[in-house]
C-alpha cells in the first residue's frame, strides 16, 4: 500500500486553512513535502487504501482540519451555523441542535422539522446517551392501511398525507439541548431563523435535487416556494422562506409547545385534514422523545457507542463486528476474500435485523443475545471462507429510510454528538404544510406496510414491524461514536442511505481501524452492500478490480454494480485536533477551527 500523509502539519504545508474545508479532489501540489508517516490517531500510522485504477476518488490527501472543533454535514450553511455556535462558546450539543434546525432550512431534501431522528452523545466527562426522536404511527393508523381491497400494496405509504408519522425532530432536539447543552433554544436557532428569513443562495446540488423531484413536489403546495414560474430555483437564486422563518421563530420563543400544541401544529393538522391525513392534535400532544440505553460494544480494543431500537443500526453493526472479530486478521481491503467475509457477515446480521428488530416498546427484542460475542461466534462458524451461502426464504419480518442526512460534531472540550435525521424519501411525502413552511415525512413506509413484501428500499421485513398506533417504525439510521483503546473519542460517524447506512458506516469504521486509512481515504474508498434480501452483493461501479468481481462470482455470489452507496459525514481525532470529511459522493461541508 502507498503511504499518504494527512496530518494537520501537511495541511499547513499545502496552504490549507485550518478553519476552511480542504479541496475534495485532485493531487497535492508538487512542491508539498513528503515527510514520514506521522502518528495521527491513537498512535497508529495511517495508510491509504488500494483502490481500483478507474475509481473516481483515487487521491485523498486532504481533509478539513480544526485544532479545537469540527462540524461535518450535507449543507455548507448548516455546518457554518454549527461553527458559529461553537465559536460563540457553545458546546457540541449546542452546535448539533443549531445544525439540525439549519438543515431544515437549507437541506429540504432531508433536513426537517417534519420528521425525526436519532442522536448518540458522548460527553467529555464520560457520560453517554442516546435519544430516540423517531416518528410514531398516528393513533388512527391500522395494520393494513396501505393495502387495497384486492390485497395489493399501494403507494400511499410513500406519497401523500397518509404517509406521515407524527414528527419528533423538534421535541427531540430540544430535549437533548436541555440535558446536555449550555445555550438557550433561541440562541442555537438564531442561524436557522436568519437563513429562512433572509434567504440563502441556491447551489447546484439543491437545484439538481429540486429539478428531479418536480413532478412529486408540484402535486402539493411546496411547488410555489421552490418552483416560482414553474421552474426550479436556479443556482445563485435566493431562497427565502417566510413561513418557515415564522415557524422557527415561534419554536424559538415558545419551545416545542409551539409545534405540538400551538400555531405550528395547528397548521400541520389543518394540512392533514385538507389532504385526508390522520395526524391529529391529540397525536402531536402525545408525542414524547425517548432516552434509550446506547448499544455499547467492543471491536479489537475499540469501543463503539451507537443506537438501540427503534434503530436497527447499533445491533446490526455490533453483530457484524462481532462476527468479523473471529476472522482476525482480516484479508486485504478490496480483495475478494475480504468482500466475501463482509457479505456473509452482513447477510447474517440483516437476517436477524429483518425478523427480530422493531420498536422494543411493542415487540420483545432479544438484544442481549443478538449483541453477545458467543452468539456471533456461532453465526461466524457457519461462514465458509471460499463459498457463498444463501439467504433463506423470508417468512416473517419488516422495512426502512434513504433520503436522510447525518452530521457529526465535536468541540474543544472533547464532547461529541452524532445525529442522523430524516423525512425518509427525498422531500418526504412531498406534502408541504401551508403556513408552516416545511415538508412532512413519509416514514410510514418504514413499517412493514405489507409484511413479507419489499419496501421502497427493497427491504423485505416482517410482522414485528407491522403498523400499530403509537409505534415507532424500524430504522437503519446508525449514528455512532468510536472510542480508541485509551477511551478517547476517535470517530464520530453516521450516514444516509436506507439499509446501506449500516453497511457504509461499518466499512468506514473498518477502513480506519482495520486498514489504517486516513479519514479522507476511509470515506473515499469504494463501498459494497449486502442486506440478505435481495441475495446479492452491490458494488460501486469501477471501484473494484474485475478479477475480484470474477472471484466473487466464482464463490457463488450474485454481484451487481451501482453508482454511489450511502452518504456519510464523519469526524476523526488526529494529532493536534480533528479531521472532518463530508461525503465525497454528495454535497456538504466539513469545517472547524
């Protein structure tokens, strides 16, 4: 493998500002020095991966660097909002909530106050926490509400007013701020309110996103805001959102009550009534975010802190890591042997995920068994090093989200927050709350709308995740904090991408721990995915050697190629500070100081 240097000292040598994002592609200048590889994290030397010659991200020498703090998100403006709060003396939680509300303004594709999410927290004093502010099924929801009179699954769980669960984002972010923040809600929301009131320049990513969603969005009231004159706002145009600014201002002044028992909620309920939705004022008033016990596990001396159900991410990743731990040392990155082991461990973890995981308040989840290393050894013993197994036919199980967004925040005190938030599909259900200024989620599709049938992400799931009033739908969101063997925060990471969230986050962590990659290389490395059903390995096209693909097929795997897999945003401890990398396959910003 080729050694690459990415420590802060090299960034300075390259002329990259410590509080400005580094470039995302291209080789380093010829004049850059090439010192010996420094110790950049937990005492480890860092190496690049060996990527296929045709891979679109072959070089990754740079990352954003911050000596004290770092924010990485899918929106430049949201990351800057977090940085503004950090510079004003706020801690990582203050900044995380600021980023969350700013995303509701600048990243309508997935940022939201009309959806929900999960947050994993590790404070500098050692406290850890996980808060579940996932949406819940309205009280009027029924098991077969998305099945027609002929027993066929409809699209009503995806588009329109019935597709929405009761939003949890406002309540969840406020609860987290109250417990771990140092600033008021009004202080941390100030950047978001300013962005909505005064507007911001549309970039090419938002323009492309809107253009692709025009047909869906223009079925509802959001068309007027984003398509004035019938066309998407072009790059450089100013997007001003007065209704959203008003909603945010009311929340800042009155707290969550403005949303759940006040004028913002009134607008939401009125929209539901106009379109035949079933969310009522009673649903909003009953919503409560839940503090959960994080899933804490170990891998090769590192500690992983991640989400329990209603997220499936923590348990599924823990199972995968526990199985892989039995195969030490792992084969080289990019080899057929390595990809085969990933596929076989993911297969078994997803089989359990799809049949056994759900909202633990409604369904008994065998959490202790699933995360035990003894159980993992029994699963690993079934894996052949040379031959693919087959996923058994699905008999009973459940679904999940894709157009989600993750952001990672650390501060100068050592506090860390990993947050994944979603409205499920891009722009959620496409329903725009008139007077409220935001899109509603389509999280009801994350239930097994028809157990045994695939959802919008191809996941075949079962009865444990069937629709029930007041129940949280299962999610793949996997916000994760990794501690090094000395107990310091090493990685803050998470992703968007439906079930690919779990496999992508796992691979980024493996790239850092197992393959000693820099964060930039760990993020740019080509990814694979296996979710048990459909029984196939998905590989990012051109990212893997053709001989490796042939070898996988020789082992009995069905291999297909795709474009990008998942959307990860991550922060990593390095010598003298932090590296931040936003998803190179998408838009966003990592910025620190």
